[in-house]
C-alpha cells in the first residue's frame, strides 16, 4: 500500500512544470495524478514531455487538473 501511494506521488510530481520559485504543491500533484496516468503514462520521469502531453490533452483533463495546467502556463 505504501509503495503504491509513493508511486502515485512520484508520478504526480513529474506531471507539472517546475517553476523557479517552487515545484507543484501536493494539492496540484494530486489533482493531476489520475489524468497523468491515464493520458501520459509513457512520459513518467520526463517532466518536459509530461507537461507537453498534459497541455496537448487539456480538453480531456479533469477540471481540477486543467486549472493546474493553466496556472502553470499550459
């Protein structure tokens, strides 16, 4: 159980662009966790590609994740 939670958090951390000030918050990570695994799983561990994938799939994302992507320039 702990391993799957950790894996989900690592997946989510890779889904959002890093900003100069700070990385994505835990809330932002959790908002995009499901969408990242559903639409962009092949890009786990590749933040630039993951970010591009989420932007490309923005119309398919959940409302919460779409807001996060837009707030980070997507």
